[in-house]
């Protein structure tokens, strides 16, 4: 247990130092976030804040796991998925802030990249003779047969984009990610999945170091580089631990954010009216007058409650 706490601390310190070095560089290079005018007006003051900060905790996790993690194929696979999806986000951020293309990477190319990496992930699982089953609490394993690759695709793409939707307030997605990652660290420890523990605590520690600069008022944003990397790692962990169903609770806020967008879009198309003042739902509470800190604290507590409930179910069912 102490070694995992040590890895978390080392990742935290590494990210903290890297942030102190990298953020001034991003500022000098004018790699700053552009703010949509359709969003909450108080966000306009954030224009020009350095972005692509997800590189900070991604590099931290890479270095720390390379030094400390035993040669565990599952741990390396999670890390690979974080880097793979993070690279899609990096391309999007680069086009937005460096090449000054407001829309960044076109949606169809972003989705295509996510699908390709999800297929690669499945093929690696196949090569590792991974059990292609869906495990339901108390009911056991269900063989999905030919539908398993489709299931994997939906889990990967859905999770990555859900995390991305949650990245709209200072520190929100990072804090949510830390809670879920630590939940997976506990599952890895109880389930004796060593690689899962190492990468979970390394990423969580790196994000904690990043949050020193990302909490309100943020000095740097993670960008799609960070949110897609977190989503890729979490989705891969859920699959490798056979906890895809529990992911609905481990990442309950990610789920709620996604549902709020779906409801908003469908209801507007049918009635030309809106259910929420703005979606994703964190913006609804902002426009209701909540401070960013209040929204973040409330959402972090909901995520924590969901994670604790998921762990309780895991202990009771498995």
C-alpha cells in the first residue's frame, strides 16, 4: 500500500514541477484558449489562458510508470489508450490554438480516430486472450459473442466523449477524474490487478499536481489533450476490470453531463425550447448563479458518492 501512495506522491511532485516549467512556455508561445461567445459571459475573461495542459499529467504518468511499474501488459495497455486518445485531443487543441482554426479537428476525423483506437484496443485484448464477456453484479459473466467488439467500441467512445463534455469549469474534469481513478485503484488492489493500481495512482497523482494550476481561477486548461486522455484511461480500466456496468456509477457525473446534452438537443429539436438554461448541466447551474467552486464541489461529491456506491456493490457482488 505504501508504494502506491509513494507513486501518487512522486507523480504529484513531477506534475507540479513540470507545470511550473511548461505553463510560462505556453504563455510565451501564446497557446491560449479561445472562449465561445455562446457560453456564460463570465468565461470571456478566461480568453488567452494557456491550454493543452493535459500534457503535464500525461507526461508525469508516462515517466512515473516507466520507472516504477513492473512489466505488466494491462498497465501498459491503459497507458497506451490514454496516450492514443490524448493524441487526438492534442491534434484538436493544436489546430485551435496554434493554427487558429476555431473548430479544431473536424468532428468526423475526431470520431474516426476514436473508433480506430478502440478497434486497436480490442485487437490487443484479442491477442492477450482476454475474456470477452460482460460481467453483471450478482448475475455473473455473459458471453456477448460477436457483439463484444461493438460493446467495447461503445464503452470507449462513449466514455471519452462524456469526460470531454465535463471539461467546462476550472478543475471540474480533473477532480472528477481523480475520484474515478482512485476508485479503479481500489478495484485493482482488491482484485489483484497490479498494473491497474500503478497506472491509476500515477495518473491520479499527475492530475492532482495539474490541479494546483487548474483550480479556479485556472492558470492553465487541460484542453482536449487532457480530457480525452483521462477518458481513454478510464474506459480501458473499466473493460480490463470487467466493470463496464459499474462505470455508470464510478463516473456518474460524466453520465449525467452526457444525458443533459442528449435531453437538451432532443427536446429542442422537438419543441424549439430548452430544458436547461445551457448544457452540459454544469453550465445550467452556473447560469443559475452558482460559483464555479460551488458547482465543482457539488459535482465532486456526487462523483465520490457514486464511486463509493460502486465499490460497495463490487465488494458485495464479487
